[in-house]
């Protein structure tokens, strides 16, 4: 694959810097795409703009991407439905009565449990756990930043640790392409050695149990505790207030089923569609079709339920559907830009260049730690764990054979580094969706969770060093 050398580093570095400095997500993502294609056009900005637009159109019309964008828009309707029907208020009351929402600790642990339970698709898990937990967090006066951190810290890590999903199938495919004899066995052996994914989840539990707030997260939690503000002044949540603050329709009975039944329908349909589209093998199924049909059938279940109870008529259902879609338009735009970045990064060759930089003569004991660092940087710069896997796996498998490295440890290092970037890069689609699911400002989410991600990454790096020499 062609690489543009050090120039390929400019788009991600500048985009990430602009995002953190200005808090303008659209500007930073658009700048990444424009700079990337301008570089690939020999420095011609006019051609760069044309190529950027063409790439954007190709990205949003790709069937898998288009289904994901439609799903992301329709999840807004699910949020408005469950709020307007009184189902969300009833769920909060039920959770509080059962003791799930009496303390910050119980709410946080419930959120982690819900997130860990929905492991079939990463962004779907974020949206479900965020929708369920957000009203509980608001009621217990916990910052939206804390919610976005908890669901993001358990999203990609749990998907790679419980590989009975598209993630597992994807990694197996990459290993098969490298002629690995038994890729499933290698993945299973790598699970307990994926130190970053394990530490990220354990750290989230520690943060909840001990209410451990550091750096920007402490500021966010103090703001809620002292001023009662769920978001900082001037914050721009990824979800419109028209969606996140809908009140239940006056006079409707508040029933838990009006929230639980549509969401359960949505969740249960995902493995069914994965099974159907995978011809009987759930790991070969289409994730984008599964989540799209899941939300469509969940909305249909909600519509039938509300019509049968006389809670809403057809006009009200239509109005809340449109209102929900409109409220999630910012997310759809950002995701479309994220997909375009992925299509820009591949021909730009950022990951190929970074990988070539670290190739050299080094002691084999340092290799797993170095692979982890390299994967972290690639994933953070490109915002994609899957893209990082595709770059790193073909590099590490030959290294394992030539240097006599521990196969499971080295593969775990590559996967763990990819998870780090997916977890905390401001241009990662998972990070973006976590901000949306928690209805918080995207850059605030990145700033508050980055210290925790770096702690987990530091611990993982030390363990990769230790095990690199021990195994």
C-alpha cells in the first residue's frame, strides 16, 4: 500500500489538535478529510475539495454505512417514543424503588452491567446502555461526562473480550489471511492477555465503586454536585435538547413496559437478524442490517403498544418520529464525516507509514510493548480499531514467526492498542456515539475520559513489558 510518509501524519495531528482546542467537531473532521485529499492531490486544494466531496458521497452511500446512519437517526425516535409514552419515567421510578437508582454507585454498576450485556454490536450497545442509564444519572445528579466515560470504557473492550460478534469474525478473517492455522484458538488464548481491554473495564468499576474522579472529571462532578448543572455552560451536547428532555404526555399511565418492551424487541432482534444474514452462523451476519432491523422492529413494537393503549395516535407517532430523527441529525453528520475519514486514511497510508517507522532491530522482549504503543498511536490517529487491526495483524504475524515471539501476547498487544484508540480518539465513531448516547458535549467527553484511558494504557504497557520477557 502506498504511503505519503510524514505528510500522512499531518491530517490526524491537526484534526485532533483543532478538535481539542476549538471544540468544533465538524470543523476538525472536515479539516482532516480536506487536508488528506489535498496531500494526495499533490498539494492542489481545488482537487482536494473535489476528491473530499466525492469520497464523502461514496462513504455515505456505501450500504453498510448507509444502514448505520439510518439506524443512528431512528434511534432518536426510540428515545422520543419512550419518553413521551411515560415509559422512561416509569423505568426510573421502578429502578429507584428496587434500589438500582438510590446511590451513585448502584446507578454506575447497573450501567456497566447493561453495557456489558449488549456485546453483539459496539455502537448499538452504547446507544442502548446510554438511553437506559441517562435518566438515572440525571436523577442521581451524576455528570453526563461520567456516563459517556462508563459506556465508552466498556464498549469496544467488551466486544473484543467477548468475540461472539462481528469483531471476532473480523479478527479471525485477518488471521486466516495470514495463514494462521487455528485463528479461533489464537484469539481465545489472547483474551486473558489483552491487558488494556481488561484494565479499562476494571478501572471503570473502580471509578464507580470508589467514586474516583480525577482531572476534568472531578470538575464535571463538582459542577453537578454544587451547581446542579448536568452540562457545563456553553456545552454542545451531541443530542438536541428537543430529544433528550421530552416530557411524558400529560395524563398517560406510566408503565415500565412502554420503555422495556420496545428496547427488548430491538435488542432481541439483533442476534436473530445476525443469524439469518449469516446463514445460520451469527458471527458471519451483517451487523449493520441487524441493528437497523432491530430498531425498526423496536419502533413498530412501540407504535403497536402505544396505539393499543390509546397513548398516541398515528399523527403523534409520526411527529415524535420526525422529532427524534431531527434531534439526532448532528450525530448522523458526524458519523458520515467519520466514515469519510476512514475512506481517506486508507489511501493516505498513515498506518503503513507509522508501522514502517518502528520496524528495526530490537530485543524480542520489547516487541509486545512496542506493538501495543504502535497500535495505540495508529488507532488514536486514525480513529478506527478495525483499521488498526488490519494494519497491525499483517505486521505482527510475520514478526512472531521470525523473532519467535509469544503468538497470543503479541496479537493481544495489537488488539489492545487498537481498542485504546477506538476508546478515546476524538475522531473515533465509538467515542462520538458515546457522546451522543450520553447527550454530552463530545470534546468534554474526550477530555474527561482521557486520563482514565491513559492510566489503563500505562498499566497495560507495563504488563506487556513484563510478559514480553517472561513468556
